């Protein structure tokens, strides 16, 4: 596997996971427990943010950019 293929694979997997977290939202909202719902929605949001961070790191590793991840 080349670095480009690895990068594409990582980005694709991150996208798939992100889409899967969206499918959780209707089930989370149907739990009927506001406290649990709030925590679960926060956790899925953080997961999505972390997946975007992974994709940024991958992009920067291919370009050789050593700037902060902001």
C-alpha cells in the first residue's frame, strides 16, 4: 500500500464512521432519558470532531506540512 492509498483508506474509513454516528442520533433521541441523551449527543459530536482531526493529520502528513492542526 502506498502512502496515498493509505491516506485514502483512512479518510474513507473516517467518513464511514462519521456517517454511522449520524445514524445513532434518532435512536439516541428516542431513549427518553434527557441526561443520557445529552451525554450521548456530546460524545458522538466529540467522536466526529476527532475523526476530522485524524483526516487533517493524514492530509498534513502527505503534504509534509508541520503547522499546527488548527
